[in-house]
């Protein structure tokens, strides 16, 4: 699996507005069959997966984070490596 960090972008979802890294993961060999996948990951210490978009052969699939215990309690993600753009 490879992951490209494409850009930083602000996204507004039901939980609020988040500054995010937009990443594009791709699985070797299967990415063309699966389609183009983009994930918006919050750039704060929690690294919440805020938004997801998959443009596949069957259509466009979009998911949005609606609730999170980590968001309400300020829980930090401790295993994430910092990404510098």
C-alpha cells in the first residue's frame, strides 16, 4: 500500500469544521479495480478520519464522520507519524 498526501484542505461536516490532510491510498494491483479513494484526516493530534470519497466502477461512495468519542473527549492518536507538507 502506498499513501500520497495531496494537500491540506478545510472540510465542514456535522461534527464541525476541520483542517485536514487529503490523502490518497492505493493498493498495489487492486487500485484500478477499486477506483480512486480520497480520505480527509484531521491535522490535529486526534487524526480523525473526517470524510471519505471513493469513485469506483459502481458509482461514487461518500462517507462522513458523524460522531466520535475521541472528538468529544479530546483523545490523541499516539501511533500516527507526523506528516509535513
